[in-house]
């Protein structure tokens, strides 16, 4: 397949899942969501009213989400990216407090499949991949966003939605990126533009 040819994601996906099954055995099989009781407690900031919280995601999953979100909204000279805005923490809170077990299972399964896809394509985990390699993986997922019956596509679409929401409701997203200064008092009323004579 030439570099300019479109990727047949379904055919390619079957190929790498089949090839990975030999090396990873049960990794390509559906796995149940892990109980939050098994998650490692994470220290909270002083003055938060509690010493620890239990995350939904494992440490490895949390790091993967950080890097996925940062690839979607990277830091630049103007403002910090999704990682600085703690988007992964926001996503963890959303998923952890959800009563929808299917959504939780989707995150476990989708993250696993995206990681498997990265390892097949680059020979490295997503976290260890270069910026260009990460973008290439997400571009393929984005180009096939309509294949919503596939868990990794469902997960990618939800990840984008929550990354944007988490980022643009954070201090970094609102004040640094959008440069929102807050509501200000107007010292004079400038009136409204008179459009009554338009079209006459």
C-alpha cells in the first residue's frame, strides 16, 4: 500500500489484531472493567479536605489519557496544553462518577485497543512514540470516525469531546488560551445600532 493510499481501517485492524493475538494472548479479548477498589490511591493537594482519592483509571491508563489529550490540544507558546490543564483528571472524574457501566467498560477496552494499535504501527507504546507517530495514529482514528461500531473509534470520539470540554472549562483554557478577562462594568451605554432604515 502506497503512502498516499487511504487506509482500509477495518481490514488493517483485523490484520493487526490477529497478529497481536499470538504475542499478547488475552490482551485482544474483551476484559471486564476493573473495580475501583483495586485502584491506587492518589494524594490530593493540601487543604482539599481529604488526603487521598481513588482514581478510576490505573496509573498507566491515566498517563496514556494525558498523552492522548495533549496530542489533541498540545501546549504552545501562547498557553499550556491539555496536560497542564489536567484534562486527564477531569476525564477520570467524569468516568469514575458515571453510573453507566458500559461507558466505563468502553474506556478500558478502547484505551487498550488504541495502545495495541500504536504498538503494532510504531513498535512502541503511544506514550513512548514521537509526536509525529502519535499524530499519525490519531489521524487514522479521526479519518474513520464514522465507524462507531468499533470500540476504539467510540473511545476516540468521546476522548475528543471530553478533552475539549475539560480544557475549555479549565483556567488555562479560559484565561490563557481564550484570554477571557471576566465580566466588566461598562461606564457608559453606547446604545444599539439603528437598523430600522436598512433595505429602505
